[in-house]
């Protein structure tokens, strides 16, 4: 039974459990019945009730799983405010060297709005300017980087739009390098997630956006992303605020080595929205290593009559809704041509959800007689 159909069937029997008829039973052909217990029923109900958010558009993705956990109008084109600087950062990382020294133009120094505080004629490195772009959201840093990469902001904006088109970002069009309101400036939560994921491939970007504060080029810079101090595991990425865009946020949280990305656009309280979505993810999905259960399945009798303890050659991490973990059934299959005394894989462990194999790993011998 496909996972989606399994979920639908399970939801149909939840009402019976809530009405006091005991653990609901799901049968699939001649298979043994799958029983839902109260904690699973509660978990399913939580999953079916995502939090209300004030954002006009929102998206939450587990990047390692490649799985969307929440979406609300995530493809609607909306003004990005300074989250548009994520494309400026990405192109800078692609086209420039971090150690390049850049002399600030009068044009860049006179840029209005949020600023790093650049003065015409001073010289900074590209790395310094990325800090100024991504922490205090400096519009002057954005124009300086645009001029350094493409010769002018106009040429850089053309490059931004060419890159957006090449990435398949159908809802994105840039009018400037910094994100100030413009009728032609738009993106979507889904497109911003794609831009951010591309930028996260650069270690310098990961390092910069995780900093609360930084002292660069004789300046003390404060990150506008207050989620860094509000939420455990928060390690990025960028805020944006204008009259047309409202409060915007691209937020990254890493838990157990796995990164969640939340995008909210047009919010009246971006931190409350992001926190509600992140808490929703933590309560309803879980990463676990795939391993041989610590029970009788961990042991197998060899042809020599001795018991051998098994383990997976590797323990891949799996990401599932919490209610599904109890339904996921481990199945061990052995290669009869390989003795359990061998050092090579002796079989396969699969994890099944209904008829569907959701993961597999090779089995090896951990301990013998």
C-alpha cells in the first residue's frame, strides 16, 4: 500500500479510537493488521493541525530529507525586501574571491536605507562586505558588491535575473541588488528556499549568517536576525523588512546535524511565525538511525549452531512522521551463500511501511560466539 494511501486509510480510523473503541485496526489484504495506539493517534492529530501563521506566504523544508513539511501560498510572487540580498550574496560567492579588495564608490556610499556605514574611497575585502551585507543588511554593501562583480548595479541586476532564470525560479525578478521596494522586485518563498540552499553550499556563507555579531573593517556589526538568540539551533539566514513586503525571514535551524529551512514573507510577526513552524516540525517529525533492533532480531543462528549478533554496515538516518515509526517494520534477509563468520555483508535489513520498502542497509556480523 503506498504511503499516501496508507495515511488516508489511517486517518479514516482515527475517529474510532477517539470515540473510545480502543486502538484502531488497519488491514491490508492478507497482511496482519496494523494497530494504531493512543500516542500514534495523538501524533496524527497534531500533524493534521498545523499552526496558524500571520505570514502571507510560508514554507518549511527539511533540506537533508528534501521534504516539504509546511507550505502556504509558497509560490505566490511577493516583494522580498532584504531577503533579496541572498541572491546578491550567492552571485558574489560564485563570481568573486573573498580576499579581493574593493574600493567603495561614491554611488555605493550614498545608498539609502539600512547600511554598513561605508565611506567613499575606503577599501574593504569581499569577505568584509559580505558580513556587512548579511548581518546589518547593508544596502551600501550590496551596491558595492554589485559594482565589483559586474561593473555596475544595473549589469549586476541583469546577472541576478539571468541566474534566477537558469535556476528555474519562475516567480522571481530583481530590480536592484538590495531589495528596497520596487514594483518589479518580487520572489516567492519557494524560490527563496532554492536560492538559500545554493548559498548554503558555501562555507563562508554558512559561517557568516550564523554570527550574532562580528567586528570587521573596524566596525561592530549586529545581525538583524534575532531568531539566532531566540531559538535553539538557529544558525541563519536573513531578514527583510519594507513597507510593501512587511516582515520577511529566511530562517535556518540545525538539529542533530540536519537543517530545517523556514521562509516567511509578508508576516506581521516573523519570529512568532518561524517559531511556531519549527516547533510544529519538532513535534511531528523525527530523524532516527536505521539499525538492527536491540532484540531477538539482532541475533541469528549460523550453520555452525552458534548465535551471531548482527548490525548494519552503515546506519543511514531516516526521516519520518513520528506516528509512522511504530508502523515501520524491520525485515532481515540473509544471503545463504555467505557464512555468518564472514567479514563481508551477510544480508540486508529493510524497513517496510505496509508493502513499501522505505530504506535498506547491508547487514554485517557485530559479535560472534
